[in-house]
C-alpha cells in the first residue's frame, strides 16, 4: 500500500483528505501542520508521496517543504491549494511538483490524479537498487527470478546467473516496490514477473517451482488475483 504524508494546517481539511485517500486504497502514514512537523515525519518515516498545502502554520510554507523533499528525500509531491495567481503558480512550478490540486478538493479528482501518478511511476520504475552494507546492487525487475535465504545471506537468481549477498531475505525484499518480490515461504521470495502459474500449494516459474507455506497461502494468492 502506498504511504502518503499530508502537510496541511487545517485539520478538518487534512481529515477529509485522509478519508478520501483511505477509501481510495492509500495509507495516510502521517499528518503535519507545519514545516517542522513535516521535517520530523520525513526523517522518521518512509513515504511514497507528499500532499502539500502552500500556506502553513509558522514562518515556512509548503514550498519550503517541497524544497526540503527535493534536496534530501526525492519523493514525488503534489500541491493542494487555493492559490491561482501567476506569481504563486510560477513559484510552485519551479519546485517541479508531480501535480497540483485546487481547493476545494474533489474526491474523484484527487484519487484519479494520484492513481495516474503512481501508474506512471510504476511503469518507469523497472529497476531496483539494493543497498548491502556499503555496496550497491542494481537489478532489472524483468531479469530477476527469485531470491532464496541461506542463513545470513540471500542468493538472488536472475537471467545472468546468481549473486550471493550478505543481507537477510526480508531486508532484501523491503527494498523492492510493492507487489514485485513476493514471499511464498520462509526461505523464498519470487519475482512476480517471473511467475508463470500459481495454484493453492505451488508457485511455478519457467524452470522451477516452490511450495507455498500454509500460513502464506491467502496472501500469495491475493498478490496474483
């Protein structure tokens, strides 16, 4: 589930946005009313998107939050504001937002814009970078078959062979986009794109297959519906 930060100083509006997003299948992980709260939330949580009101409590604005995101976090953000004057719009554009939603916010407009944003990002996000200690490993999602735990190591099987990384399977999986690397039992996670068939007991890849843990059957089948 995509995690969203709302930065809005009017709590009634923030609550309404949260309700809309929850109904749309998104998780509002935090709400901040000013720059300082937004900064703390960004430091302590991982977000997939931030929704920023331009005018906030305190000396700094949503534009300042946008600049902080661009400098340190690199996540997409959208402005939600009633400002329409050319000077303000030009300032907003200079921060390269992923979108702009006018107040009062319409539920369908908000969720449609966010749906389209994530669809666009997911389409272009075919590579994943995995950090292991001080090293970086980059994989194309279409090239990975599965990953298998071996004590403190994970072996990654792909179209060029395999790599053995000193990282737990869970930590490896956590660095992948949602629903791309799916845990099917205690020691194996399969790449969704490599799966050719799934039944109630087994996941089949082109040249191998794996049993699904009884405790994970429902979750695994849900991923492939």
